[in-house]
C-alpha cells in the first residue's frame, strides 16, 4: 500500500475493511485495541512504522506506556499530530506511583501536568501500571489507597478515569483476611479508582476473575487479554493457552467492561506473527465482540 493511500484509508476509518475484509469488519464493529508494550522493541526502532504495521493489522486503538513528560520522545502536541496523521486513538496510558522513583509522569510528581498532556492526546483513562519490587512493602501498600484516591480525584476533575493494573504479586496475602488486591479495592472509592484486570496475571495467581466481578461489580472497565501456556505458564497467543476467555467475556456486563487490550509481554515468535495469531482467534470467536 502506498503511504498516501494508507493515510487516506486510515483517516476514513477503512483500514479494517482493507486488511480484514468486509465480513470481518462488520463482525467486529469496534476496532481492535492493543497495549503498545507488546511491540516495545519495534517502537524503539521506528515509532511511526510500528503504528502503520499495527493499523494494517486492524489495531487503531492503543494503550500506551512510558510517559515521562513526553510520549516516546514527543511532546503532547507532536504525538497528537502523529496519531491524527495515521487515524489512531489512545484510550489509556500507563504510569507508576513514584513512591520510589519520583519522576515526571508518576502519580506523585506533577500529576496535573500529566493529565493536561493526556487530555491533549485524547486519553480517557490513566492507569497505575506496576509496583517495582522496592515498593512492595507493607508500609507502601498501606499508603497506596490514599495515593490512588488523590490521583484519581484530580484525574476525574480533568475528565480522566484512574485505574489500577494488577500483576500476580497483589494476590499475596496481606493478612489473614485480605490479599493486597482486596485491600486496594476495599480502601478506595469505586468511582474514583477503577481496576484494569490483567486476565493472565490473575489466572497465574490461581484466582477466578468472576469472583471479583461478583464481589466488586462494575469496577473493572479495562482488561488486558493475554493467554497462558499449559505447564510452563509462559505467555501465549490468545487461543494458544488455557484461559477460558468465553466464560470471562460472558461476565463482561457484571464486570463493567468498557475496553480491552490485547497484550503479550514476550513471545517465542516474531511478535507481529503472534499478534496475527491472536487476531485470527479473536475474529473467529464471537464472545470477544460487543465491547
């Protein structure tokens, strides 16, 4: 495809028709979304070429990572221009707390400036993405609800919803009654702090997402969708692992699901080949649609 044709098609929203065919586009009315961490190596080589490759595969909505006062080295206005040129949309952005690394882009430093930049690029969610090992102490976990509440309140005032993304370590026991994850849920407002549920990590921890949907309904508007290999529990393409996505997606209403992102942290193949495998499985199974 010529670059001018790519830009023309993407601006008209027809890339799904071009790459998937009319029937697949009609069956999957909302564009596929991906967490860009999946293609971080490609982004480090060439940001815009990576965006073109993803759009050609039908992924035109993103969750981004790595904001440090700039987006992949670009100012908010520069990044917005790149997104607009390729017909792309940012739904959500990942950030850390800043408890042990107080730098721009974290919840504890210049969060108002971060929110201004997220508003410029059109992101409607900001997600606390990861606690470095140094932050996983009882003292820091006890601080976390207040940090999230404060950041979430300011976020709401700026039209952005804060959420918290899990790994498996949050499901360790904090005390006889609670996991750290339960502690966060119980000590933050359901309106101010939503959750981005990573289906791989909660499954690896041996817990059932539906248990949390029942206990905390409408609290999980964002999901990371990735699969897990049998035996090794390594990352797998969607459909090549053991997670029962049909059962989970059938509970989307209870969960309050609004957006979900394909993610694969690592692969034993070329990552774009893995994305194609996952995409094929998604398009072939109706329970992924409607969100």
